[in-house]
């Protein structure tokens, strides 16, 4: 994600790390604003749902060790998934 100098400075001044900004854009609800801009925000009612989904993702990553997926180079189609024996 690209940041303007203004966004970097304002984020630092307001104590909003880049990672938080990226999460808001990724999971937030978009709303059109004047001048062709889009505002993203995470509503309170959605916060719990998002946290639950992210906990599931963390759980999946914790269980992904010693697993692999074979993908066709030309089509990007998943051929198979398997456990790595090492």
C-alpha cells in the first residue's frame, strides 16, 4: 500500500501505525467522499466479527506447518495438497 507524505505524518501525529491503517482499508466499509476519495471505517458492530475471523486465520496458520500445496504453473489451478514428510 502506498502512503503520501501527508498520510505518514498525520498517522504518526495521531498515533495510528501503518499496520492499523492497512487493516482498516482491508476490512473497513468503504464510503464515497467528495473529490473522488473513499473513506474506510470499521463499525463497532463489525469489529467482533472481524476479530473472530482473524482468530480463525491465526488458527489455520498455526496448523499449516509441514503442509504444502501443488499448483499448476500455467493455469494457477490447485492440483493437490499434502503433508510434508521431513
